[in-house]
C-alpha cells in the first residue's frame, strides 16, 4: 500500500473520514505537503467534493458490516493520522472512535474536527460556518453599521478556524510523537479557531479602533481603509493606514497638505475627496497609476480576474480556478498540486492492507462505491 509521493510529509499516511468542507480541505493540504491520504467513502456522507480530492486515494467501506469495520481497523493500524468530522460519539458507534483505533495503533494521531468541540453544552448541536461566527463575536464585528452583519463566505470558521486549526494540531502532534513515541487525540473545534483569530480585535472592541460593527479604524469606516467606486462601476481598495502612505496618496490626488488622519472630524472631507476623485476614472487607470508606488492602493479583482494578475501568475504559474495553489514554498522539499484521481481504488487499497478478496466484497460492496452523498459542488439551483 505504498505511495510514491514527495514533499516534507512524504511517508506520512492519513486516513480521512471527514465530510463537507473543513476536514477534506485540511487533508488536501496534508496531501499537498506529501502525505499519502486515503479517503474512506461510503455511508450517508458519500465522498468529498471534487475540489478537495486532489492527491488522495479512495476506498469505499460499509461500516455497518463486520468486514467493513475490520477493514477500517487494518487501515488504521498502518496509518499515522486519522481525521473525522462527525458529531462527538458518532465515530465510536461506527467502530472508528479514538479509544478503539488507538488501542490498535498507539502511535495514531486522531484528529476530530467539529464545530463546537468534543465537550460543552453545544457539542451535539448542528451548525455551519455562519453559526460559529455568530457565537464567537466574529459576525458581530464585521459588515456595515447600518445593515445586517455580512458573512465572509465560509472562509473564517470552516477554513481558517477549522482546516488550518486541524492541520496545525496534526503537525504538532506528529512532531511531539517523535519525542514520546505516542499518538494522541486532537480536539479541533472551529469555534476555538474563531476565538483565537478574534484575539486582536476582542482586545479593542468598544474602543476607538473598533467601537462597534462597521465603525472605527479597520472596519471599513476610516476613509483611508475602504473601497471606492470607480468610473466603470468597479472598485479600488485604499489601505493607506500609516501616515507616510496616506500623505503620499493625498499629495498625489492634489489635496495639498494632508489633514490629520486620526482626527475623526476630518474623515468626512477625506472620504469626499477620495470618492470624488476615484469616480473620475476606471479602476484599471488607478491600478496602473499606483503600481509600484508605496500608497497601498489596489484594484478589487473578481475571482475570475485573479489568475491574469501578473504577481499571482508569477507566484502560481500553473494554478487556475480549477487548481487552487499549494503552499507554502519550501527550499528543499518542493511541493506542487497533485493530480486529482477520484476513481475508486478499494480493491488495491484493501488488498494492500491484507484484506482477502472475499472480505473485500463484503467490506466494500458496489452499493457503497456508488454512493455520492451531499458532495456535489457547486449545488444546482432552480430558477
């Protein structure tokens, strides 16, 4: 059951039973780093979305069958990392809980990635990114002051607070295992990640920097840290927070001596000057004007424009909307996006783990191999 992968995590085997977005994205990052990721499909969850499938191998198991559980245990016995994203207790009922798997493999790093964590009053509650943002103060701090809070896609709780949280936990546990020789349980909760991400902003909530949602220095109210509409209806982003950047931009726009940018009474006049000026020319005019100059002004690109941006093309020459970049860069152990092959490899994977042909037929029946679950991305809407 060998995998001919390279990268800093080459030789690390990950068994992935996670579903939806945060877990599959986390294991894709591990696969990008060189880990051999085997995804266990089947059951109601089916397989992960194709956008998270690259660099992984797929095995379908019926965990309601004794043979399916036995096959899972054989795979877990050879794994370094196990990742699941069920509500607490579900994995135990499937024969995939930490106590059971760690008894078979004491070196196993077991990462449970959930919204609310393994304990507490909400541990068994359903939730999504928006709910975790709501409970951790993130949602209450972002968006315009005179309209409802704005969801920043599902980037913060699912991916920053969830996937990155899980990857950090797994990597730290693998490093610690080199000293102790023992695996351990990693309780990776998205609300925990959100609370950590909010540390800098909780500290200043209710103060001048961030007095309330949509107000203050970095919330989009400051006229030198917000977006402005241009003549073509597109937008330019102004991030001239530091005095030297603000002064240079103000002088370039013909404003004369710069006003005190920390005087709130000056903000309406600054905003009016910027708004009136940027509205006189298209977005790309301003982008070209400020290219290479230290004024912190950038064009607001739509997702389909990003890939033609020169710096993005330089950093990720092979990336595209269909191939998200792999990161970070390494000096010796280079990484690159792996091919995406979602073919079912149950027979080869299970045979490599020592499962007999007869038991493979019972552990991985055709019905489980055909299951899709809620994994199609994007969903299809009716009009």
